């Protein structure tokens, strides 16, 4: 049953007791649960902080929800598409066939309007908006205030990778010809390179200081990851055991420690030490996956080869702290903010806090 996992958590949630305590001091506590279809009926947890919020997206808009589970409002773009920041405090609107992009806050207060026929991608904190042409051949950078910073290098080839640092102050753009760029919110290039053998750029991850990056690239027969020390303008390359035919996930913390989600392994990558170590995990299938970092703690969620999804809490250098399979969920998205974790499945919503 779809809500089997929710039923199992009810008893724990009533007592507000930790669901898991590790020998290393990692404590995971469930806060609230519910479904996307009945999100307004969620019983909020006793959390007084209303400044920590999430955006829970739907096809027609998003719910601006507190960490306690209390829904502040539902925001819709009416006849326009809408893209919120990860905390839901700001959003941009645009139309499929339109000539402008606009930004608002969660109170629907207008910030700015930008003449553009491009497709916008907003960073988690709204500090960067990547403007991509319809044919994917050209990109521009806009900042939080709507200022646009063209970069002549971001032209000419089909774009295959767009990403932001976890908080959102840096962006990565990669192309089909193997070129890739790491940029700040003024459109300035912090690092640029080309994939081994000019293979396709499949993904990019950047840490929140803009000092480290990881690039996934390859073709249908061979894949690589490139670890980059942006501050020193140096890199190293590691060949993967098999190619990925669709995008996978990776994340880097601010000390240059990274996690890459391989097909049946998690790769711990030390960019400063140029070292890669693999660990066996439940084999993944193709589909939506995600890796996020908070210091040396990483959250990993992905669909498994058996049909459900799995969620790992992983400590870099120590391994699995917590693991849970969700057999009825074909995908599992997570948002990591401060010490709060929001898990979102096809219809399931689960919220936890953690301490370490």
C-alpha cells in the first residue's frame, strides 16, 4: 500500500521519539507525515520557527510550507509557469510562448520583470537565474535583482548540463562538445575545462564556497568524473567502471569531499587528495536521484532496481548511518535545509530533524 510507510511511523510520531540513534551520535527524529493530496490536513509538529520553509511543487504551482508542516499558502502562476526557490520565499514566472520573466516573493509582491523569450532555471536561493534559449545553444546569467550578465563563451553548442551549488550562489553549465564552465552570480567564469576526449558533459556539482567542483562526462561506452580544485585551477580524472545513459547525482561539501552515485556503488571522492573509494550499495535503476551534503553528512535518494526507492544517510569516511527502503515509491525527492529533511515521494511527505 502507498501509505504503508506512513502507517509504520504513526506510533513513533505520536511520541515524538527518535527513530534512529547511531553509535556515532547521529540522531534522526520524525516530525510529521502526510500526503501531497491532503497536505492541508497535516498535523503540524511543535516547532515555533516559522522562518524555515520549503516549496512543495505541483503541476500548477507550489505549497509554501513551514518546517513544522504548517501550510502557509498555495501559490499559483495562473496562466504562467512558476518556479520557486527551494525555501519557497521567492519565485519566477514565465510562459511557454512568452516574452518576459518576472520575480515575486511568497507574498506575491512584484520584484522585477525581464524581457526574455528564454527558458529560466532558478537557483535554490534565487541568487542566480540561468536563461537558456529554446534550442539550448546559448545561455545567459541573471542575478537576484534581474541584472543580466552575458558571457560570450556560453554560446554555440547544445547545452547538456545545468546545475547550481546547493545553496545557489554558483552555477555550472556543460555542453555536448565537452566544454564546461563554473560561474558566479555575475556571470564571471571561475573555471573552465573540456571533458576527456571531448565527450558529453552529463552533470556538474559545485560546493557552496565555489572552491570545488565535480564534472561527470562521457559517451555511450565510457564515463569519467573530473574532480576540480577551482581555487588552485587544478583537476584530476577518474574513469568509471560503466557508462551512465541518463543523469545521475553527486554533491560536494565545502572541504572538497564529494559523493558520486554510481550504478551500484557510492564513490567517496577527496578532491584535494585526488582519491576515489567505492562502496557497494543497493543497485539503482534509471530515474530521478539526488545527493545533498551538510558538512560530512550526505543524503542520497534514488529508485532501486527492484522498483521502489531507497534513502541513505551517509557520513563521509564512515559509511551508512541510516538506510530505509520505500517499496511503494517509484521516486523519492529530498530537501535538506539546516537540520531538517523533507522527503517527497509520488504522494507521500515525510519530515525529519537530525542532530550529529
